[in-house]
C-alpha cells in the first residue's frame, strides 16, 4: 500500500520564494566572512527608531490590548486609516470598509481567496513581486502576465491590458508605485482610462 503524500498537491506546487532564497544566500556568505550587501528581503540597515519601540512597549503594558482583537482589525485603527485615506488621498471610505492585514501580500492573498474560482484569470503586470503568481495559483486562479520593460518605464499600457482581457478575467493587480521597479503611473493613464476604455467593454461583452 503506497503512502499518501504528507502535503497537498496545491501546496507542493508552490515555488520557493526567490526573495528568501537570495536573502538566505546573502546571509550565508556574510556569515562566512564575505563582504555582502543584501538586496533580497528589502530590510532596512538601521534599527527601528526609539519612539516606535517605546510606543510598542507602552501599548503592550495596556491591559485592554491583552485580549483577542477583531479579525478585521482594531476599530480605532480602522477609523484612523479611514481618516488618513480621506486626508492624504482624497478617497472617502468608512471604517467598515477597512481591513487590517499583516502586509500587502496577506491582503492580496485574502482578496484572491475571496474572489477567485478555478480557471479565473488575474492580469499581472511584470516585473512583479515574486510571490504574487503563487498567491494567485494557490487560490485556484491563473496569472496572465503582461510584460513591461525599460522603454515603457515599466508601465503597462491600456492596449496591453485590453489584449490580456478575456471572459475569464476576474482581477487586475495594479501596484503604483511598483515594487520592485518603483514605476509610478501618472493620472492621465491611470484608473479612469482602464475603467472607461476597457472596463465598460468587459462588462458589456462578458457580464
């Protein structure tokens, strides 16, 4: 009788994080005495500022934080983020529309897990952060890569996005400023053009 695999095919299919692999190699070389400057994990080369450390210590001493918190985040934090978003971005949201996560990657995976069914496609401009395709596939989706290059300033054009659009398209991963390129989409080729130029045709043809 053959033994059942210890982990699922879904998890076994996930590729190793290239970022963590590079970071581990850099740390191994540094431990061996080699002069290495690591650009893998994007960690700062300075300690966390003292005032942030002290604020964290003070928060830990408050008994009211010694309990489970809501899965979506502390109400006070969600309200503060809603206020900051309106102030800095001019985009009005309520605290009920805010979800707190441990970082951008968790936020994206939560969104993919919520939105995607097997076979659904996600348009993903490249270069992209290395874990994005794995998160899409882990949620059952299929990444559709849209290549950009130095000539375009690493910006995907409306024409490229439209060419990648199919009846199975469920989401577009739009990151500006981009990580890792730092590219920023100017307002005149941003959200409004995608929504008007491409989104309406998608909704009209494939709803």
